[in-house]
């Protein structure tokens, strides 16, 4: 390592210990002497940067700053949780390979304070588990609330609809048609819609069409209603034609997005996510067209859809019924079509004087090299207004640890100007709650979701990531208690899914 790089790394590590701002659970947002603070700053606050020892959370050795960084691209996907719920409802345990615990965590409403303007707020809080100095730490990032007054830029949406034979199963194409019809009525007059279908080949059924007149919306409805299942699944052709249609109908000043609706069971043509996306790289990189994947079906190509969305600068959801479809197409998509941040990454620095070991739950496919945190050519995640992103950690502190525990920094690019911004927050050991039961209720929901995802991923008898993990039967009891406290239907659905998993495991 050259002298200048070494000096930068040392300076970055030192800056981490002096970093600002933070949020610890239960704080009012102002310094209160407990070490729990919240503040928001943009630009000029370097994230910690230090060489890593081999293996995350490795022992300190002679370098007190080594091995204490965790860097990942932001991810707002929730498809893994939705698909797991579908499998459990059908009486089957989901395949561990389809479980991404971070998507379980990110499926629930959070209590993070929102920033006043563009960008992110950073919340860091935690609770002790009572097991060998282990605590659970939540790093929460939130964007401003989605506008309900129509202040977002217009949207140009190209829907790429799978009409292959497998989509004939109830709850696939029929569900997508009803949801798309509802969404068409919810979009604004200055929005535009195009429709591409694919089976063995791809076809542009409707070019980019403004929704300003009733006759225009009628054209969109007619195109949606005309869809019928056909033959094979040439997903690659569908994506390529979808992007070509999006570029042809590209609108300056609008949010241009491809929305892929499929069971992702590609069996014809190009079936490699990397190869498919390379063929549309110009549309992605030069025109900023992002990809939103909507998965459907009891058999679902989860891995392919997730990789397409991750590498296509977008995210994925899974819809299994009318309620899910209504929430995604009529609620989330029209409100969240705008972008707040491009290539967003987070870096969490754990203080080597207070932290012996840490483990990040999930984000396996979203890890970023620590030294690439500020390299804006390295892909991050795209995040829109109204979103929250949560990273959950198991952290083992040194016995009797006092002082700074962790500093979290998020870096992102302005979606229009590509100017970089950063915001940071931190957590002191004194702000850790004494137990999970003492933590805020939304923290407890996050913990239950993380424990559940971790349990499904490790399989029966496997070792998990999180300390003090309760059996599924006990986890169900805790979830039921949170249902009573929150009166939240999403938490009720979580409790039901845990109960189904517990019965299938027993």
C-alpha cells in the first residue's frame, strides 16, 4: 500500500471516531447526555476507511481499526419474504436458498425520523440480548415521505408482461391484468405507459402513450385486457424489447422505468441475467432507465428476478394475491415511481475499543468492498421517496464496554445531477436498551422478522447468525404479542407465517 493511501486510510479511521450525528432508540432527537443523538448533515463527513483483516469481524490483532467495517449497497427488495409467505401458506417450507433475511426485515413499516428534504436520515439503535455481551443493532435509513400532492416528476413506465404458458395459472397473468388496470386509473394525466409482452418472442403491444385523455386510458385498458397466455418464456427477448420501447418513448424530465411482471421461469433464448442486462446496458447507463421486478406464481424464478433487479438498478417485490397486487400497483408504484438516490451505499464502522465481533444479517449479494464505498463507479442501490432501508447486526461488545459503538454513513448520488452526498449517524453503548422487551415496538418487529428469516435460511438444526434465537414456537408467541401492541395487519401476517413454519418444522 502506498504512503498516500495509508495516510488517507488513517485519516478516515480517525474521522470515524469523531463523527457526529446519530440516533439511538428512545431519544428525542437532541443531545441528552446519554450518548443518543440525532442529526442530519450532507457532504464533508468522511466515512471511516480502514484495511480489513480477513473475515468480517475478525480479531483486532495489532491494528485496532482493522476488520471493523461493513459496506453494502442499499436494497429495498421484499420478494423473498413475499415468496416465503406464499410457500408456507401452500403448506411447504421455502427452500433455504430463496431466503434473504434482509428482505424480511425491509418488509415492515419502521419508526425512523424522516429528513426534511432530499436524501436520507440515519437511525442507529440497539438492544442487549443477555447472551455473552451480544446485542442487536439496527441501522435504519429513510427518505422523505412520498408526495401525495402530485409534486413528483411525470412517469414513463414500460410494462413488460410475461404471457408464457406458465402464466395461465390462476394468480399470475389474471392477477397482473387486474392490478395493471387499477394502476392505470391511479396514474396522473402527465404520466405515460407502454406495454410489451413476451412468450417465445417479444412484441410491443402499446407504444408509449400519454394518459391525458379518457380515450388514452381506454387504449391502455384494452391492451391489458387483450393479454392471453401463449407458449415458452423468452424473458431475455422481453427485457430487451422492453428497454428498446422505453428508450423510444423516453421523456426528458420524467422517471423512465421498465416494470417486469413475470414468474421468471425462463426456458427459451437468453436465460442469463448478466447477459440479458449487458444487451440493454446503453439504456440503463446512458438513459437511466431502471428496472422494477414484480414476481408472481407458486413456482417462481426468484434467483433470476433478484439478479436482474439488482444489476438493473432497481428492486423486486412478490405478489401472491389481490391484496399484495393492490398494494404494489395501486399504492406503491404510483407514489414511489420517483427516485431520491442513485448508487446508494452504506458503511458501518464498529469501534474496535467497544466491539469484539459483528455479523450482518443478509445482504449477501449486496456486499461492497470497503475501499469502494466512495468509488461512485461501483454500483449501489436505487431508492425512492417514502422508502426505508434497514440493516440488522449481531454485535458482541467487549466486557464493560463504554463509549462509541458504531458509526453508520450512507453515500448516494443525486438522481439528476449525479452529485454525491453523505449523511452519518452513530450509537453509543450507553444508549443500548437493556433487553429486546425494552426496545421500541418497531425495533422488536424488526428483530422478530430477522430471527424468522435467519431460522428459515439455516434450516432445521442449522446454526444461525443471531444470538439468543428463540425456537419458532416462542417466536410466534412474541409476534402475537406485537400484533396486540401494534394492531398492524402486516405484523399479524408475520405471526401467521411463523406459526405455519413452526407446524411444518415440528
